[in-house]
């Protein structure tokens, strides 16, 4: 039996339910985790993912605002904000948010540094992160140019 006060366990259970396509139950797990882990932004982000999955961008935006207030300047929150903006076809906003996340990841304060230089920075956490952000930024630019 799971300890009902173990917030991380509720997150993991929510993930399992999400991948089993039991989205309502997953949402309940994420909401419970957000109450237990008050002051943590992670449960709020997973609630956002569920609302985006259900195409409820209004509620997703509300929880993203809460996550941003809790997390401050955080690349994960910015990435999720960019993903939501992209799904709402706000490509310029998505690109700006992704660029801000990229600058946070590599510790670059100068807004004039171009993407290729940022992506080759040795402070990038992993090649997976580099690839994901690069692809997302390129998708935004491609959509803006169409």
C-alpha cells in the first residue's frame, strides 16, 4: 500500500495512468500530488500536460501561471509555456519562450547571442535537451515563415 502523503509516489502513479490512457485518474493523482507537494512546480506542470492533452488551453494556462510563480525563471516551465503557445499557434511567443529557456540552460544573459552558438555551449545539460530545443525553435521559425 502506498503512503498517501508521499507526493512523488502520486506523481509516479499519475504517469503510469497517463501512459495507460486513464487520463481522468492521472489528473486526480497529479492534483493530489500538487496538494501534498505545495510549493513545488512539478505537479502543476503535469496538470498542464493533462489539460493540453484534453485541448483545454485555458485551464492549462492558469496552471502554467501558477507553476511560473512557484518556480520563477525555470527552463522546464518556459518549455511548457512554449509548447502551449505553439499548440495555440502563437509561434512568435513560443520562439521567445524557447529562446529564454535556452539562455537559462546555458547561463547566457546576452539576448543577442544566436541559437547555433547557444546550442554548442558546453554548459548544455545533454544532447537530448539540445536536440529537443533546437527542433522546437526551428519548428517555430518554420511556422512563422509560412
